[in-house]
């Protein structure tokens, strides 16, 4: 019995000491934090280092992006969308909205599903995207870096912005907030609070779509009632057709202004 008391006291003392070192952590949250850190340490990749590993493992990931890039060569390109599935899906789920707002404006969709910031950095450097000269680049990236912490994700987003400005020196950037999602929402909202400071309102602008996507009661495809964000699909991550309308309508005043000034 005495040994059990000593062991219990030692465990409590260690937890209390950790909580004292970081008073924002209650002892009950320490196990959750340890689990979160273990995922990050094993799965997180550098957000700021160019990486094409996922393409080497699956070259078909690039097929669609390569085809779109080839199709626009020798043609005007006023708008460039850079990102992951949220961007690439403009051409599937969001196609009616894309055809209305962006196809007539000579727009290149430079999105690849599943990409993190490190993958976009590789594509901007190694794919022949330099042949286009967009007036405006729309960047939405970072949600797939969920294994990283907010500061690391923000650093990756900033690196993508810097690389975009390097490849297209005269471009204006619209940096879109990372959208609500069920996978790591609080982490992404913390990241948004960091990345909004990257916009200088001269060459780059921050577009916050989060207030346009409040939580609402929804009915899922199997008939179950749930709460989800407005414009976000049943997977809690990707946009619905209505979500693309929210994005387009929310961005249109700023995009029109930037295109008119070029």
C-alpha cells in the first residue's frame, strides 16, 4: 500500500509540475497534449521545404494539373488559383460557379488534391508555371498540414506567398483563410490568426471566409441530423457547390478591384 501511495504521489507531482510550467494546461489536458504531440512528431513534415515525395509515390496526382497547365500555355492567364483539393475541386463540385466567375477571365487552376505547403513549393519551382503571367494569384493552402502546429503551418503559408511573388514579381495575392473543418478546426483557426498579418493590403490581401461559414444544422446523406459549417460537405472538410458560391461571392469585390487596377 505504501508503494502505491508513493507511485501515485510521484505521478501527481510530475503532472502538477508540468501544469505549473504552463499554467494554461490543466492536468486533465496533459494526456491529450501528449497524444497530439506524438502524432505531430511522427507524421509532420517540414512545411517550408520543397517536397515531391507524394508525387514520386503516385505520379498520377500531377496529371490533371499538368494538363491544365499545358492547355493554358500561349494563352492569357489573368487569375491563378494555388492550393489543394479545395482549389482543384473548383473544376468538379464547383464547376458551375467556376464557369460563371473565372473561366471567362482566363484562369488557371493550379490545385492538387492532398497537397501541403511543401508540395506547392515544389510545384511552383519545378512545374512550368512560369510561362503564365497572372495579374492575381488566389492562395488557399495549409489544411493538409494538420499534423504540424499553427506556427509551422503559418510559416509554410508564408513561404508559398513568398515563392509566388518570386515566380510572378508583379502579381497581386489574395490569401484566403483556411476554411473550417472537422479534422483540426481549432488548429486551423489559430493558424488563420497568424497568417492574416501576412497581407500588407498593397501587394497582398487577406480574405476571411470563416465568418461566412457559420455552424448550421444539416442532414447528412444517410438521413442523420448533424451540425456542420455552411458550405462544407459531409466529410467536414471539402466544399459543397454552395460553399464555392460563398467563396466566389465573398471574393468578387476584391478580385474585381485588383483586376481593374492591373
